[in-house]
C-alpha cells in the first residue's frame, strides 16, 4: 500500500490517466459549488479515485502472482516456502482490495461505487477466462477468435481504467456524453497498450534471444485466424516434435514459456504470416478511437499528455 501511495515512483499509469482526464475535463458547468475543493484543476474525490484504481490494480497483480503448486519441481525451491508465499499473496491482495473498497465507500457516490464494483467483477471474470485450460493434453492455445480475445482483454485489462475514467467524470458531475467519451478513451487506450505489449516479442529489433510470449497473445490469435485452427495446431506439433530429440521437449506442459526452442520456431512462423501486421493495425485502430474520444475535451496540456500516451503505445519500429 505504501508503494501505491508513494508519489516518487512512476509505475502508476492507471492513476495518472484518471488524474489527467479529470484535469482535461475540468469543472462541470452544472456544478459550481464544489470548485473550491479543486487543486490544480482536480477535485480531491478524483485524486482519491486515482488512488483507489491503483490499489485495485495492484491487488490483482499480487493475486496473479500466486504459484500453481502442482507444476513445481524440486529444483524450484522448498514447497513449504511456496505455500507460505501463496498465502501471503492472497492475504496481501485481499488487504489492498479491502482498503480500496473502504476508500470507495467514503466517496459517497452510489454510481461511482457501482461502476468500480462492476470493474472489479470484470477483472475477476477476465482472470478466470485467462486461467481456464482446455481439457486436451498439451493444448497450448485457446480456440478463440480475435473478437473473443478482445472481449476477454476488455474484462481483464480495460474495464478498470475505462470505468475509472467514467467515474472521474461522474464525480465532477459531467454530462453523460462526456462520461461516455472518458470511458471510450480509457477502453481504447488500454486495448492499444495491451496490443503493444503483446507485439513486443515480434517487433523488437535489438535482441538476439527469443523473448517469451503467449500463444494466446493477439499476434498468435490473428495468425491462427488466417492459418486456420487445425493448421496452427499442426505447426505447434511440428515445432515440438522437431525439437524433442535435442531439447527434451516431447512432454511439453501447457505453458507458453516452457520451452524456448519451440517458441523460437513458432515466433518465426507468426512473423512470416499476417498476424503481426494485423495486430499492429488493430493497435493503431484502437489508438485512433481513443484520440477521437479526446476531441470532445477542450484543448489543454492534460489532453495533450493523454494523446502522447496513445502515440507512445501505437509507435512501432
């Protein structure tokens, strides 16, 4: 919790976006009585909301760090240490969530509580989707299309920021139109951010080593759509079988980072197809929609900063 409230660190992207969009929107003309509560163009309730958003995000990061004990080997360390670490991760994440919910109630705004509560529900649902496994043995990739991928990413990555941006507008009593534009910016900017992250293993030029990537990332999902599900599974099987004699990968477990030699071959296959270029186009499409939402806000340094964030996640070498 101290890390989240420490103003010196620079990892608070979600809270920063909430503060910037609050400042970009400014005070509402419909509610002038609260303007004395503003500091640097931001209401104190909006600052509290930014902290709440970061607390929730950090809590889920802590919970995601829980280790699957069943996949551990003796070389991974003492089992008791891992079990203790899991218990601490659960308790720490719950503590952060409890603090976030307490602060949320103190805002005394029913609609904001409803929005952020639904975002927490979306996060839980999205993480369950991410962790659901196919019943097929050694199945490394989900049988989903890019539309289903976008639905899952919205739940697990975009919903919290999108609804926090909307809630910030609600705290300032802005119109439903401005609230929707704030929601659209948060949604599409975070979608671009996720796509940009998924693309890094495929677009980085100055790296001789294979960068770990997920076979359920956007480039892989789009590659599967172009190639077809059966052809993509055939490529995976061929990569595993080709490396099995020298790298002992025949019994590859369903983990996207289990064997670098296999993933290097699959990475080259995805690069040779249309998945990477399609993912870049999709990233820029979401970026353009985020920028279009920003046009509804008056020109300001805060709006320029929000636009620069979009430019940063849609720029590729």
